[in-house]
């Protein structure tokens, strides 16, 4: 340590760019220059190979060295209320010991891209951060660092019995939350930030909540949280999302972004053909920030450009998760998770108009509606597309279900309850333009 340069910077080490009173930043651009002494402490504490991260860098947030410094500032500076309880907070890591624990589990950190399908890996306490880490948000990067640190203690992963990696020969899941492995330690951090964080930006807290749900729902073979289905509609008048619980109707925060409402594994997002912005349907932050979807597999859009897409859907069939897209050339492709690449796009035999994940019969999956109204179904396992033998009613905008009740959004903007005998009765008189089913988890309270 060189103490001679302590007074180089007069600013507090979180920089002057923080935009929210008494809280740390949530985006790299919120982090000003780091004090040189502070940076040197991090390099010493974590054995950082600065050269591999792009060289010593105190100010430029484009350089990976500085990104890592930002992450370590969040780790060191984060404060938690230890009295807050949550399903995902089990006291695996003491809430005031993140920095000390990280330090004790880290022998060295370097940047590489030798295992492109991984975000990072840990060899005997030496972490190698891949492109996937560098391209992520501050929150996701901090999560990766915490996750990797747990591996130093010998916690490994197991084959997945559900989710996108179900049935393939890759160890990506933990058996259970109680196992207290890398996934659990990572989720505990997110849950703490969200419900017990004292000095985190409200947007960072929201990101942590979405990340906790977006990952907890598929990285454990024994599901630690319970899922239920609610309905989210978009009010065409003020463009904001409205959540329907069994009896309640709750106004939610939109995003500063124009896109179509999509179901995601953590809840919902807005998709415009190129990007997806996450919606937080649990709490409002007061910021209405466009928060890129880093949480569900809509994040694939960030990794590789596919041009402007006509559709993107993340959906489950049985225990397995799939992603399907329809591109601008009217071709359909699914994502090959174990290979970490898209399967070859195949031309559709019809002109794609829209998709739906539920048919009026209640059947779920990935269905494509042609311009002439003909409905087609994708078998995601064989990647075969076949006609269902039904026409989509042009008066029906979308269908959803809540507590066993079937709902239909019609072209008049109102939602109707659809009875078994085919009759419709008014459920909510409105000016809705979209309606989807979304998953909600009991790990967080809908406030
Ligand atoms: Zn891992």
C-alpha cells in the first residue's frame, strides 16, 4: 500500500455522479473516478491482474478494470438491515461480511474469453471473468463475483432436472436452496439488496428483485419459491400496465420505452423487435427507468444481433424452458441452450402475423397466427410447426386465465370472462390493448 497518495482525491469514493441521495449508483455511468489508493487496495485484496482487464484505469467506465472496481465498491459499500426476513435470506453469508468473505475466497482475478459460453469460472480460487461478465449490468456482475466465490469452498453444480438445461449433460443447477451453494449465495445477495438494502439505489433494488426471481425459478432442481399466475394488461389510454390479482386491480410502473407486452420467467417485459425492457410488477421505484431485461432469456437479445425480429418468446413446455423467435425474413428459430447458439432458422410456410402462448381452449405453448387467421403450433423439441386446424377470432386480441377463469380481451378494449358454454360476460370495462398471463412468485410481496 502506498500511503503517500491518500489525498489525491477529495471526492468521496463513490464519486460525484451519484444521482440519488444517500445511495450508491446502479449503472456504470453513476460511478465517478475511483481514488487511486482505493483501487490499489482492491488490486491487493483480490489479486487483480489489471493488465488482462485492460490496464490500470480509475475513471473510464468502458474499461473492464474500472467496471470491476465499480462492482467491488458496491460489494464493499453495501449496507443491510439484518432484521429483514425473506424466503431467500437464510444467513448463508453474514450480511455485514460480503467484502471480507469475498476477499477470503479469492486468490486472483483475471479477464479472459477462453470459455465463451460461461460468464466466469473459478479454478482453485482464481476467477476468470468472460465476455458475459463484462457485457452485464453492475448488478449481474456483482452477482457473478459472489457466485464464483462460493465455488472456492468446493460447492459444485449438478445436472438440471428442469429449465432450459433439463435433460442435457451439463452441470448447471443446484439440487436445492438448502444446499447453500453458489446459486443460493447469489440469490441471497439479491434478496438482501431488494428487501434489506439500506443504501442501494431504488433501481438497483428493483434489478436485484427481478434477478432473484429470474434465476431462482430455474437454477434449483427443487423449487424454493411458489409460483402463481396473474394477468397483466396494458391500458391503451395512459400506456401503463395494470395487474389483475383475483380481486384486486393494481396500477404498475411502465417504462420509458415503446414495445409489446411479453411474459418472461420473472414476470413481464416490453419488447420492440430489437430489445426488451423489464417491468417490475412487485413494487414501483418512482423512476420509470428503462431497465434492460438481463433477467430472463430475453437477455439473449443483448448477446447477438438477430436483426429486427417479428417475435421473441420465452416459454415452458412441461419442465423444460424454450426460446423461439420469428425473424424479419419470416423464419422461425429456437435457441440451443447446451450449445449456446441458435438452431438454424427455418422458413415458415405462412405469413406470420402474431403469436400467442394460450389458445381460447386454454392450451399453452407457442402458437403462431398467420395473416389469414390460421393458427399454427410449434413443437419445441422437434422444432416442427403444424397447423392446429383452427382460425383465430379476429375480435379476440388475447386470452389469459386467472384462478381457473378464462379471460378474453376483445377488440373493443374490454376484458370478458369466457364461460365453458362459449358465452362472454364483462370482467373489466376498459381501453386495454394487450393482456398476458405472467408468473408471480411468493419470494417477494406484490406491493
Ligand atoms: Zn457456478
